[in-house]
C-alpha cells in the first residue's frame, strides 16, 4: 500500500467509516470525487462496507486498523472530506498537513446537522445559506468564517422549471428527513 501511495500521490481523500446501514453516506459523494481535479482517493475503514460501495473510477483503500492508517504516508493529500461524524475520524484527523472538511451526507434540520463535534474540522461545507444559518442558530461553536457554502453536487442533474405556471396556487413539497 505504501508503494502504491508513493506512486499515486493522492491529493484529495473521501474518508468514510460507519455501520453497514450507512453506506449511502459515502456513495452519495462518489460521482463528485470522480470529478475532483488531481488524484482523488477513497479510504474506507470497515471491510463490510466495501461490497456496498457503488461502482467508482476512484481508487479505494480499506484500512480497518487505526494504527495502519496512522502510519500511512499521506503527505501529498491536501484535503480530506468527511461525510459522517464518527469516532474513527480521529485516526486521520491527527494528520496536520491536510485540510479537514466536514461535507456531511445531506443538510437537514436534524440535530446531527449541527453537531458540536464539527469543531474538529478546519471547515464545514454546507449546501447553502440555510446550513450556515442552522449552525449560527444552534450556537455550537462553529465560526461563521469556517463555513463554506458549496451547493449540493448531487442536485446538478435536476433541471429547473422554465415553463409557464398553470396553477396560481403553488405546490410545496416538504420532505422531512428521519432523526438519527
């Protein structure tokens, strides 16, 4: 693995750890990672999640042991992206040479979207102003200057309606997420 890392020289990492039920949290970022400039890499921690990973052109490493991960040479990595706040993040958060960014797995009104644990990251990227406002309202210690509004890349394929409105009464879809 060390030899491969020295040759590949990854520049951006999607770091993912979680339960078997959480595979969707990593999968939702695979297409975005494939479009990242430089040399993207996906690091997973649980072997059981690897078969659940959707097809991707991005190289994937599964490093279950924290000691093995902490001994890898990741000096070429400039940014590490985290879709989930989990305890095993600590093993790579210790690397001071890269920027650590919480990207989450979807902005919502649930408490996990404004977790005080997010203070461990250099930046928190949100889909937009509502995410920034959510952190300000929750007052969990995330500074406004550490929040970056990046949009939600997964929504790029959705086209905006450009036709004429047929009904003067608007239809509103409210789609709450589950708490957890």
